[in-house]
C-alpha cells in the first residue's frame, strides 16, 4: 500500500477519518514483523478510534481489541464495523482490568486532563492508579504508554527543545500525575521485565480540535490570541497514531521514553498569521512571548520513523478551510496557552 496523495481539504468527517486512519507503508511493514495481537486501552478518547481503525487496516489478520467505557453513542458499532472488537471496561475496576484478554501488545491511552485542577482525586486515580492496575495485569505484554511533553520543565525555544535526557520537572497537578503514570510503568517494567516505551506526545492535530483548530476558531470569532506560550510542537494525528503503533517494536525493559511530535518548533504568532492569511482575517494578540515553552526535541523519533507524512503547511490549509466553513468542532480546547499547569 502507498499513502494516498494529500488532499486539498475534506468535505466531511467520514473522508477525514478515512484519510487519518490510513496506515503508512512503514506501519504495515512493521506490524507484519510484530508477533501477536493488539489491545488498545482507553480507546474512546480523541485518538483512540483512529489508532484502533489504523491498526486493523494495517494488520487485518491480527485481532485488534479496543477497550473503553464507550460513553459516545455509536462508537462501539462503528469500531465493530471496521473489524475491531470493542470491549466495555471501567479501568478503575482492578478485577475488570485483570479479566481483559491478555494480548501480546498493548497501547495504553487512558488518562484524565481537563478538570484535573477541580478534581485532583480523579486525576490521581486515572493517571496513577489505573496504570498500576494495567502494569500488574500485563507483565508479559509489550506496552506503549501515552504520556506528554508536559512532564518536562519549560525549554528555551532557541536551544531545540527538551530531549529525552532532560530530567522531568512538571508544573501543576496534571503533569505531576502524568509523571506518576510513567513511574508506575517504569517500576513494573523493571520488576517484571515488561518491555515498555513511554510515548511523550506534544499536540496531535485533527481538524476538529487541536492547537491549530483553537487558534483558527479565535481568528474566525474575532477573539485575541494569547501568545504567552509562544511556541509549540505539532504533528498530524494520523502520523502520531502510526508512530505509536510502530513503537511496539521499540519497547524495552527498563522502560524508555520517546518524544513524539513534528520536528519544528513553531511560533504561535506565526501560526495565527498564516491562518489569518488563509481565512482572510487579521488576527489580534495578547500577552508577550516567553523564550521558554513546553517544546520537545524529536530527533530520536525522526531517526526511528522518518519525517511525518503530513506537513505543517497542509495542516494549516486543512484547518483553515474546516473552521472557516464552520464544520464540526469537538469543543475540547487544548489550553495550550496555560503556563501554570492548571487544567
């Protein structure tokens, strides 16, 4: 299979989801080498359905099981229609986690972010206790653990971003619990010899949410754009999902971290100006850029997987058209501009 040529835009969500879940040739090749079936935990979130559908398309002969509470109507039937096996499970229930099928490969995507500041108990339960239950239940599996670049301290944007060697020093309760998630998997990886990879993702881009979507909405609505968090990393969600699945071949014990995003460190002001030019509207700004932002260095991921297939300029074109056309938003702001770590 070859990747389809990049479209100029998307008329509807069906065409968007189809393109976004198209596996790369490299992913198909890697999953052919991978032994065993795939279990996706926390598959009901923003990226989970894309990962599940992409995995099944890349490896149609493998069993792909998607686990979530499935509170979104119709998602179970939709995944089942693609050949994915949906399983309802509350991951806060230790016995239910123990009863899940013990597949050889696990993508762990469960977590709690928005509302973390107002419900710290749930934040710790979802981001630290659930990883403990999962790590206990799957000692013999390979596990790719979704995490975030927010575990790092702010990095000087002129120095290329945080590498995997930077010692985590997260601000705010959410980011602290994300480091707690990593530590639980690291502990059990060492205890049981479980091969793990900590997948530190910065800002996946869909047309219905994400940093570019947030900025485009503000431009459309005539709202000022806060540039206090002056720079970001971005990656197309399809590329992020493909890299997550490919990471299954790179799990190790002790667990290893990997920064995942686009290779560029991007000015938020420049993003707004580019979107404004495409949308025919002049953006306005508040705040002042800092030389320090949550940005990561993804050189190691680029060495493993190559450059992402979808360019930043294509993402800008697509999001500008989507938002200007008033197509559906998930209504889930990224809050990329928050520097306090309070969500």
